C-alpha cells in the first residue's frame, strides 16, 4: 500500500529484507522500484516463480540506480535464471555506473 507510493517508506530505504516471508508477488515493489533509492532487495526463500522473476528483472534493467536483488530459494527454473542474468549465487545485480562492470545484462545482448 501506502509505503510503496512516492514519498512512502520504500523511497527512503537503501536496503529492504523480506526474506522467508511467503512472498509470491512483488508487483507493488516492482512499481515502487522505479523511483526508489533502494540499493539492495533481499527476496530469498520466498515463493517467487519464473514470471515474477522475469518481471522483476525487467524493472531492474530500466533503473537508473544500481540494485542488487537476492533471489536464492525461490521457485525459479534454471533456464529462466540464466535467461534473466542470475549470477551463480542467485543474485541479480544491475550496476548503473558506466565505470563499473555490468553483471546484470539483457539475455538477448551479446556477452
């Protein structure tokens, strides 16, 4: 709800941990990420599926700020994990600074 809207609690946070909270849908978080200053999102050990992971990855790619998302322990098939750029430790990482190496990449882009 309200904490996800502009000016709400999420917009002032740098780290958000919702590990092991039986979270299956992150649509509110995805919408809020566009304008939030969040740097790290811990969604480990929840109920996210392939579709939620793909949608979250797409929002991450479009952010102007760096973001690390922890997704270990969710129901994300291996092929989807590779396609969206999950690293070996099941972390999505989008680095916004052009001076740093981008490890969160579009699966269609050449490696």
